[in-house]
């Protein structure tokens, strides 16, 4: 008998997940065990046979560059013939992006089937204690186990210590660059944030510590040692010098990355060191770096064509990320002028980022994104220092039109800021098929 008509479809599955508390879209949630109950989530995973333990894994956190590190890891593992699952957040356009095997998103049918599988133990009274992020994390565990991937790479959602991904026991952890972000949740200082990130360290497990502000590497190293981890430090145990990677006594390069920006060679170095530390860099290491060279990631100085014009999209939303964006663009396009469409979130250093925008762009169109965290155009205007160079257009589609009007044909249209802005942009871009 065919019961397919009773099966949950993708829309019903997403509606079920969205009926749970979602701290990604909820304001002023205290970052503590009462809201992020890791032991309760661990008990939920136990009901499914601890699927998080079925696959060897990497665990990646940091304020900056963790998405790029995940992508570098995935591609260098795939270059060795491994089947690789990745779990990332947030999604730019479709929730299925979060769970991938290789470059392929989980299908709508598989997504719905997983929601149906977890529904019996997450509905009813239990629903009060579960969150959207916990459930989709559990789905990734189950999916990678079911599909028998060789490796899984998990990106921390926020922080680390209380993140749902932190019930895994990885072969290697990565703490990439830590900067001030989510200060209202993780704490007001770099040390507060570093402590939360270092919460992913496990006893006896190597932890790769990426490039940090002065003094923070030593602090993270001590936190890692206190937790029983085996820290490997950027700048001491491995590093990048120009286009070359220095891994202990070995030197590789020049590495010519498809992803723009000098920060990406540092991200690549962290991923490469993680592979080595986990014992997952078999074969010719230069072949692995060829896979890294070809790595691209949406929203990271991503080039597209829009209405016949070059558009660059970037999700950098800290002062350091925005500065790195402009450094990369000046290096790659020294003679091109920029017109920017920018949208940032509340709680960020709006003054610092907009000062950079004003200094590097002929015009900046201030806009808003679909997240409740979006700063309003009034908030952005208040944070600017140069009224003349900043224009306002609340709706993104109209902001893009204004950018076209205000720019010359040779100018680059730069759309950047929040992850949610990228999601909104991708929806608009679907109307145009001249993407390159």
C-alpha cells in the first residue's frame, strides 16, 4: 500500500522546524545553559544511537574565516577521494544549503524524511525544550551516518562551548581568528569571546589556533592546554608568507587561490594544518593544495554579473573583514571605482565599517535586509561621517537600481554586509540569468 500521500513534504518539514525556538532570529537571548542546554541535546542524540560518533570529523569555530576553512577542508579531503559531509550556518538562500555531501545540498525529499524521523521524539511536551538549530544539527548527524560519509566538517553556529555541534568528538578542532562580534551574547571583551570559542577543545585532541590579535594566541593556547587539548599555533608552528605556506619545516607554494584576499591564504593554512594534525593529509600534499586553489565560496568576494555590470558580493560584517575586503579589491582592481550597497546588523561596529565604506567608495547606498537584526537606514545614516557620499534606499531591489544609476559603466557594484543581505540578493538575482 502506498502511504506517500501521508509523508511530510519539504514545505511541511520546514514549517515544523520553524515552529521551534530559533535563536538566530530571536533578540536578547542570554547565552547560558538554561537556553543552550547541551546535556539535554546530548540525551536527545542518544535516542538515535549517538549518530554524531559515527563519522570522523573536524570542528571549526572563530569569528572570521570559519566558513572558508570548512570549504578548504572539504575540497582537500575530496581531492583524496573521500566522501565529505559539511554542516554550516546560516544559509544564504535555502535551508538545505546547511547540510551537504560534497557540493550537493541535501534533497527536499531527504530533508523532509529526516524531519519525519525526528518528529516523534521532538513534538508534544518536549517541544518546549528544543530549538531549530538543535534539530537541524541532529539531522546532519543522522544524514551523514545514513549516507556513510568518510568525513564530516562541522561549523559552529555561534560561540562554541554551548553550541549544539559541540557534542561531537572531532579528530581536530580549529579556532580561527577571534574578533569582537556577538558581544551582547558572548561577552564584551576578546577574552570573553575567546573562552566561548575555546569551549570546543577536547582532551587529547589537536586544536589549530589561527591568526589572532596580539596576546590572544597565548591566551587561547593556555585555554586549550587547560582543557587537555594539543594546541598548534599560527605564527609559531605553521604560517603563511605571501603565497607560501610554511608547515613546520616544509614549505609549499606559491599557492594561487581562486578566492581573493590575503586573509584567504591564512584560512587555507589553517585548513591544511588541520588536515595534517588529524592525520588526514595522505598522499602528495601539493595535490591537496591544488584543490584548495580551486576553492570558491558564495558571499566571499564573490564575482557575479548583474544587468551587464560586474558585481562583487561579500558577507564580511566586522571592521576587520570589511578592511580585508577593500584591501583585496584594491589589489585585484586598482583602477576600478566602487559604488557600494551596504546593510549591517545591530550590535556591530557600524561607525567603523561605514567609515571604511565612505573612504573607499564613490557612493554608498545604505539599505536594510530581511533579518530582524538589520540596522535601519536611519541607524546607518546616524553612524556615517560623510552625509554627501551616503544615500538611503530601504528596499534592496531599489538600492540596486540606485547603485546602477549612481555608477559609471566601468565601476564595480559592491553589495556587502550581513549574511541575510546575501540571501535577499540571491533571491533578486534569480530573476536575472546573466550570472557568470
